[in-house]
């Protein structure tokens, strides 16, 4: 059955909280980007927040699986396996909740079933 992940509206705040809790939030990179986005775009793209949000989006789109997430977090953020597993688990609980979606059979060619016309008398 296909899966669908709807990211909550507060995803950026959750990412920031998770990174802060694990001493990985880079406030300076974010503040520099806000001051001059063009000049500090590259700095932002190298930040842990940007990398983690990119992984979350790829996971939500089905590009990577939840099983792959811890190892990719470890690699992208250059952190220990234990810390990556902890972050991954927290992201799964708070952001990456999978909803199974039912496949609905397509309507039959747009043809509506006939209903009796209550204003006509039946032909005998």
C-alpha cells in the first residue's frame, strides 16, 4: 500500500528544537543569511538545519526510506551513530508520521447510475 507523509506546519520549529537539544543548531549561520540572503546562501546550505530539512523533505517524498534516515543524518551532519539514531527517532515521532493511503478505484467513466424520474409515469 502506498504511503504518504504530511509534514506539519511547525516542521522548521521542530527541526530547530531537535538540533538545539542535540547541540547542533547554528544560530550564526541563520542570522547571517537573514541579513544578506544572496551573500550567505552557501553558508546556509552548509548548516545543519538546511541539511536536516533537506533529508526530511526527501523522506517525505519517498526518495529515501525511514530506515536509511539515521545513516544519512550521521553522514550529512558528521555526528555519531547514536546521536543520529536519537535525532531520527525524534523526527519520526514529531514530523515523519506515515499515513497509509487507500487506493480508490477510479469512477466508471463518469457515467452516473440512472435514478428513476419521479415526475414521469412508467410506460405499461
